C-alpha cells in the first residue's frame, strides 16, 4: 500500500476505496493505466471533505465525470481520481412558456436532455448524444453543430478547493466560448451544479429535433467503436482556406475532420489506434479487431502525425479537444 493510499484509508476508513484501479475499463476509449486511488462519490458534502483533505495532505487529485473525453496515460495516474456521481435534479420554475431547473454535474448529459424534454424545454436536444456527464460538458462547453451548452446555462456552482468555499458563477463569469470555460483556467475549481433556463416548445417539434440529432450522430460518427469523440477542435477559418474550400466560406470555423480527410489521413494507423473512415476527427480503438494492445502513446503519436500533415498541407495548426489524464 502506498503512502497516499494509507492516508485516505486512515482518514476515511468506512469508504470503499479502490486502489490500483483499472481506468481503461471505465473509459470510453478503453485504454490507459491504473489509478493509484479511485473513488466514485455520490454526496457533495463528502466530495468537499475528500478534496480538502487531499489538498492539506498534498495528495494529487483529479476530477472525472464519464471518462469520455480523456486519454489516460499508459503509466496510470498517481494520487486520487475522483469520479463525481452526484445526480440530483430539481425544477426551480415551470411556467407556461419557460422552465428553469438545476442539475448536479454527475448526471449524464443524455439524461439531462431527456429530463429537459419531458418538461417541455427546448434547446438542449442536440446534446442527446453527447457522452459523459454534465460536469464535463460545462467544463469544455460542449457543442453540437453551432450550439454551445453554455448558451443555455443561467449559472454554475463550483467549489474552490484551496479556499474551501462555494462560488456561484453567472453565465458571463463562466467565460463560455468555443471549447472553453473559466473552469479550465483554475484547476482548484470543481463544478458542482448548473442551472438552466429554457423556453418551451411543442412536443412534436422537440421530438423532431431529438430525432434529427440522433440520426446525424449515427450517420456521421463511429459510435460502434471505442473512442474519445472528436479529438480536434475545429480551427478558425482563413482567407486561404475559404479560397480552397468555398463551401465553408461563410463559416467562422472549418471542420477539423474535413481537413484531415482532405489530407488523405483516413485509416491512418499507429498500433491499434486508427483514424476513423467515417469521421476523420475521431480516432478509434481497434484493439479487438487487430489483436493489438491499445496505448495512449500511440494516440499521441497519431495525433502528432495528423497535426504535422495538416499543417504542412494547409498551414493550419490543429489543437486537441480532448484532455490528458496522468503523465507518461
């Protein structure tokens, strides 16, 4: 037993800690090493106590939600990996033309959308297929086509670990932008809950939006294979790209998957990691089919190859949309 493991076991002897936990089993990408300490927390008060203790004892800690947008290091993760599974949901106001509700960030994003739809709220339908939990969606300001989840957020409650206090962030304070929120700027902030305000619409209109979103994902994404979703952010459009690809001339961003496809990189492979032939911004884990081990290092190598090829051909620097957990 490591010193960190002894410390948490002594402080919280009644908790069912998992030591040397295989994170790959829980991750969407199905790769990565062991967590020195892993715990799934279902109570916000306990969450705060654990985090404050780790900070005091200098035990490294990382927060995860659905483990959907992560590449986990082959060497694993030292310290504590704390998975938030607090899923409280409360309707604050239900009027004829609008609904306001608050959800804890351990709720699955798809479940949040279903609850909003059942209340007659519209706006979140496109996020029905977003994997993971609300916490990750807020942290990264998840997007579906042109819609950003932050557009529908009224406020966010976060816990600042070092200061041991809750902070309420208005939508403006959240600094929502494409693939960005203020919570990426301070690693001491842990998102606890978010309040949404949605206008209402007719049930048949909402149902049609849901179906369109689900069909779009099924047609364009390799949902049958392990992956971390889109690996790359869509880069800003340029005059040169507008001349090369006039079909995107009016767009602020150009699809990263399109550029990767145009660079001839579909089915590019490093080990068991392959550029999807269905959506080139997706890297898929083909370990079962290829009978090869899936490695985070191979993901990084393939990402580097893609970035180099796209930069060479189109003078565009692709930036990752995913996050890395642990260090090799």
